[in-house]
C-alpha cells in the first residue's frame, strides 16, 4: 500500500510555463506503424510512460528490433513479427486493442494478459472481429491466446464500436498488411472519441496507406505496404489539461509550449471548454495560454468525442459558481475504471453534489472539504484529485504513482508549476 500523496494547496494564482511529455496516443500508433513497415523508422519525443513501455515490450516480444535513446526510439528493419510470445498489456487500451490485430500477422502462439482491471475491460468486439477476418483465438477477454499463421486474409467486418473507438483504430492500423485489406463498418450507437479514429486515419495516410472514410461509419483500408518514415510526437494535450486547469481554478496564468495549431488530438477541445467556463484562452507561437477568471462558470457540454477530458472538467465543475452537465460519456464506464461512478463517489465523498446520469454527470455547486481521494489505478482520476486539492485543504490522493501510465513525473511537474 503506497503512502497517500497530499495534494499541495495553491497559496497564490498559479503562474507557470509547463512543458508536457509527448502524446501517448500518437506515440503508440507511431511505434506500431513503424514496426508494421518492416523498413525501420525513428519516433522522436516518446514519453517514458508505462503505456509506451508496454507497447515497446509488446514489439520486442514479437521479435521487432527496438533501440531507445532518451526520447528517441528506433525501430530496426525486420522480416515480420514472430512468435511464440507473451505480451503484457498492463492497463493500456492501445496495447490490448492495437497489438492483437498486428500480432495476428506472426506465426506461432501469442499469449496476452494484463492488470486485473484490464481483464474487466471490453475486448470481445476486437477479438470477434479478428475471428471474422480469419484469425484463430481462444478467449473473449484478457487473458487470451492468438494462434498466428503468418498472415491474415482480411476483408469486411461489421462491429459495434460504441464502447470504444480503439476497436476501430486497432483493426485499421494493421489492415493494410492483410491480404484483402480491411473494411470496418460500425453498427450501433455513435462511436465515441471520433478524433482518435481521425488520428489513426491521418497517420495511416502519412505512412502511405490508402484509407477511404468517405462513407459514414465505414473505413476501408487497401492492402499494401506501410511505408517506413520518421515520426515526431506532439505534446500530449489531454495530459496538459490539469496544468491549464490550475490556471483556471486559481485565477492564474499557465502556458503549455508547443501546442499545435492543427491537431487530431481530442485534448485540443479543452480550449473551447475553458473558454465557456470564463477563461481567457490564447494560442500563439509561445504555446497555449490560459488565464483564469475570478470565478469559474458552470458548463453544459457534450463530451462524447472528448471523454478523456471528463475528470479534469468534472473537477473544475465541482468548484465552479453554477451547475454543470457533462453529457454523451456513458462509454467512460468501460475505461481504466468506471469513471462516472468514480468521479461521483470521490467528489461526493469530499462534500460535493454530483449525480450520475445515464450518459454523464450532473454537478451542482457545494462546499468541498478535505479527505482521501481514490485514484482507482486510473491516471486521470489521480490528476483530478490533484486539481481539487489546489484549493481544498487536506485532499490526499491514495495512489499518485498511477499517473506514470502517461506522465512519468506528474508529482514533480505539479510541484514545479506551483513553485514557478
């Protein structure tokens, strides 16, 4: 049992410039595409996070040559994936859902497992899709075993991706290497987090893969090679949001350098959300700067496409002047933890007034007090506790180390921001 981390109080408006590590979403897509190319490539700006380490471990297990030098990862030329192998997915959705479609191209038995919570996360959609495309598998969730034959026939498959956009992205990333390519059709409620699929499609095209997404809820990847090319990873915009929230909450001013003017990252939506809550938001050559108001306004926002921002926004909403409604995020019940239940429990445990709705949260103003904030082994729950603790004395996060999933030194970054 780790010692709870006492969230530091902000004794004055936070004023800082905070560089953030590279995007986990871009990193793990780039690493996999580099490995699928066979030609070798370099990925620059790779964060030393647990999710990235798990992806690198998966590639090494499949006999891909990997060399790490600081934040640069070089994938060497190779003759394809090879089994047998055992792959640890940890709690990384990008590993458990992106790697199996690639590992199906290996020959031999590939065993997948992960953390206890990972065994509870939805996997049947991608595994059944692989079966429909000609892959032999044992199991419907972690742990499972894939029996690779060295190739995948591919073709068309219809899935319900309403629980996670990763089901679509995972199939698309490896689809060009299938004999018939892959066509993925979604049939169900709207796909959440569509910007992540747009990121996948854009990166595939940058790697020379032909993708047709002109028909709604249908993505066609033509068979062919994946070009070897070098990648540069943008700052992780979702991981930047707790630091911007510090400015919003304390009436301070925080700049995140390197914020791209054009991006497929869902985290970019924080600009509009913070603006709606009364912040001054400026994008310039220096980066993205947020200046907080005297008091935050409540917000009514559909977060279906940007659900990963919910813990940050919920923390701010609980401390805002008026009520807030966060909608379109029922799929968060299947994330690292059930984030809707977790946010409701933790905010109410500190005196909040939060109600879980069928597709989101209703948050009303209340006087919060200190207490233990449970992270549920979820990095975004942990950072939400840190945000609340900026202005509420005595908030203790039970497992701040879980932030290493995507940010290797969040406590140090948080402390340096407050000392600036």
